[in-house]
């Protein structure tokens, strides 16, 4: 039986810790994949006062959108989960920056607060496919069956949902129900829909709890890829942590047409063991770039350069967050390295990087514009 732990006191995700499933991936040693020292980058704050900001996306009209997981407020019942209790908050939101004006366009979205890991869960990521067609994930971070303990307030948790410019939203697919019925990675039932990629007629979701990437077509959910446990290189935390769950956090379409998926990894969140995987449906995921630390998001620039967002730099989410640039061919450069638990990144149409900072904290969340 594998052990799943929700994370340290500042955890963003309800995370997988370690597993007794047979590992099939051994990550590169971090010493072989170090990035160059950071260079000066121009940084400005473009959005502020956000409640636990997560994923970012530019809409087809050019506005910048950010998912907000919510606050510490408890506004409903609580349900016991593997670690602590998920208490209904209902303070999730989606905010927009458009023509210099910041405003919340969707509010009151499902969210929860779990005091044991000090974790806020709710809207996690955003994707667009055409005008008025925004998609977003809502997390859960626990066994899908436990949602029933919230009664009618369970609606929306563990789902892929859709929103429109007038603030209306609806559930389009129950991602966590797929985990509950199939549990493709084995081990305890756990689901936390996180990253989303919206494409014509279909959407892809990275389920951080289920260690899987799923595809949604007309509301029907199917499996694309499962990520095996990771062998942790010898170090101070193994045993007992000789292996870790991968914890997929984001899915993107790469310049070569394949899917690419980032991993955060589970407890102890050891530096240098997170990777970007290349995923071809029907084949086992392959490491494309390894040696990273707690990746929460990444994005590709038009020239194929990849920007990787690292949530922390030390075990158990210690140290600063950073952005690492990976150019075609593999050379790396640290763009910025003094971020505070950043969670989302997107390359803007202006070529700048937009990063959500102070990811697990309400009221002080912000979006930074970084010119690399």
C-alpha cells in the first residue's frame, strides 16, 4: 500500500509521497543538469491582491487570466481525508487583467481549506479554445469518494469546468470520478486535477493525485498516460524515501506536436528529481529534461525555448522558487531565482514571462511580468 501525504505547511498540492509500485523511471542526477547563474531580469507586478494564485492563460482577446484557489475561510462542512479535513470554503475565483484593469470575473467557485497541511485547494489552472470558451480545473486532493461528505457543496470539486465572460460556469467532466472508477496508477485512490490544455474538441488534464494525464472529449474521460514511481538517487532522505510519486502538474503541446508534462514529485520534494516528460499516447512517458526541483508549471516560447517554473529549491518546499530557461539543444539559464512559491507561468504575446507568485497565500498573491 502506498503512502500519500498532503505536503508541508506551505503545500500547494495534495501530494503523493512514496509508493510500493515498481519504479520504471530513474531521474538524471541534478549535478548533470545545473542551470547557469541567474542574469538580471526586468520584473514588474501586473496583478496583486490575489487569493492563492495558480495557473495563468492569455485569452483569445489578449487579456490575462489567473485561477485563484481561495482563502482560509471555512463556509461549510468538513470531511475527513487521508491527512486532516477538507473544509468547504467556496472562495475560489478567476481574475482577469484587461486593458490595464484587474477584476474578478468569476467568484464563489468551489474551494477548500485543510488546516493540517495548511493547504488551500480550488481552481488550479486555465486554458482557452476560442472566444468565450475558457476551461479550468478544480482540485480535490483526496479520495474522490470523500466528496460525498460535503453534500450538495461537493459540486465542482475534482472536475474540468468551463466558464464564460459573463461569469457563468459549469462542470464539463468529472475527472476525479475517473480515478475513483479506474485508479490507473494503482495505490490509494487520490485525485487532484491540476494542469489543463484546451484544444479543438478536446482537453487534456494532468491529475496530480492520480499520477496520470487524461483526455476529455465531449465530457467523456479517457486515459492518455500513467507516470510510474520515481527512483530517488541515494541521499539523506532514503531510506525511507527511496522512491517518490511523480505528481504531474501541467500538460502542454510541444513544438514537435507531442505532449509534454511536468512533475512536482512527492515527499520529501528532493532537489533535482523533477522532470519534464515527453508523452506520446500509447507509449510510456519519456524524460525530456530532468534535474529540476518541484516543477509547478512550464511553457514554450514560439522559438521552442522552454521556461520551467520551480516552486522551491530545498527539500520540503524550502528555499526560493525560480524560472529556468531551456533552449533547443538543452542549454540552461536561470532567469530569476528569488520567487516565493510560484505556481503558474505563461509566455505572453509580448515575449515576456508572466508568473503567479505567493501561490499558497491569500490576499497577497501577485502576477509578475518578467522580461528574461
